[in-house]
């Protein structure tokens, strides 16, 4: 699946907001961190 730069940024920002909500609610975000890093690395490798 290919995304435009705008779509990648939107996806990254949305997942990061979700991560922040998890942390604010005192949940672990390790899995979300891994997903976020994978998406960022994939976006950088375009």
C-alpha cells in the first residue's frame, strides 16, 4: 500500500495522538510505539 506524504503525516499524527491518550490514561503504549516507528521508518524510506 502506498501513501502520499500528506497521508503518511496524517497517519503518524493520528497514531501519535492515540499513543498520547493511552499514556494519559496510564496504559502502556509499547505496541503503539513499535507501530509508529515502523510507519515513520517506512515513510522515510520512500
